């Protein structure tokens, strides 16, 4: 099978600012990628491109075999599940958690007059169960903790049975307990061969779940390194990406990084 996602010579310019500069990147079936870099590196822009929500200034973006600009993005979007802070802001606070998940079937963020089959409701509840929030199905979304809302969002992104799951800084704003619960759920998802291709954006190496296979490092819109995670997550590559001399450790499939100490 060909690449599930592909960026070929992709640049994005806004006025005089180059947000992405000649980025080449390929994602294959079964891959679990982390996109890592400092603020302003272009991480969220890449997510918007491969979600079909932005077009490049130059270069080509191919999503599941379809090139942006030559296909109907409304047909592509159900195949790409997305979680992001921007999406969370559009979800009505009073919406039941189960309805937050259900409405993804229609690409909506609030229940209106659409009808759902019993199968749809069962699937929504089972997805909430997978992420440990099934007992919150009847609770209003706005009353959930940050960690609970993130897990509801991921269940929502999986509702249409997408071929790609994009996670834009899913651990942002979570406390330690919430982060670790989320990491455990994402690690389990990554280890399931039935799961879609996964792409997770973060700027913290501690937020890379075990089971992720590849890494893309960005700095100022350019690629520092890309490939198998063991080859990319080196002190040299991370230091280049973050502009700081870093020490990198790996313990039980979790990474950590800190500024190198003088000798």
C-alpha cells in the first residue's frame, strides 16, 4: 500500500513569514508518529494540512491517496479523526459526553435533529469505555475534568472509524495524573493493530506514549530529522530542534530530556 499521508516539498507562507519550508514527510500504514518541536516550529500547521483544513502555498499534500486541491475535502474529512484545543472550544459545554462522541458521525459538534441508530449509541458508549470514561456518558461535557474531556475527544475522533487519527497536543493543560492516564490510553491504542495510523503533536518528549514508532523533529518550519523513533530521538537531533544542548534518557519506553550539565 502507498503512503497514507505524504507531504512533498510543502511550504506554507503567511505574508512574509515562512511557517513551513520545503517539508517532505511520508506516513505509512501502521505507523504511529510523534511530531515534536518548540513553539512556532510548524507542528500545528502540519496537522491542519494533513487534516485537509489548510492548503499549502507550494508543494503537494496527499491524504489517503487523494491530493489536496484535486479532491473534495468533505469526503476526506470523515477518514481523518482530529483532536485539538480549537475543536474543544466548539463543543457546547452542556452537551452530554455520549452526544459529543455521537455527533462526530455527522461531522457536527452539537446535537440537533439528526437521528442515530442503536448501533451508533452502542459504539459511542463502547469508545468511551475504551478510554475509561464510559461511566461519564450522561455527564455534561463542561463538567468534566481536562483529562476526561481529552479522552472524550479521542473517543469522538474514532467514532467515524477513521483511517488516520491526529492528536494535537492532547496532554496540554493536564496535571500529572491526567497526563499519565492519557499516556496509558494512547499507548494501548497505539499497540492495537486495528487502530488507525496515529500522528501526535507535542513539544514535550515526556508526552510520547510507549508504542509510538516514528518521530518528526521540526525547527522554524524545517525538518531536523524524521524516521524510526530510536534513530531520531537522539541528544544531537533534539538539541538541534530545540536550540539547546540536551541530554536524553529512555526508561521503560518513555523519554525524558533536560539541559546538559557542564563538566
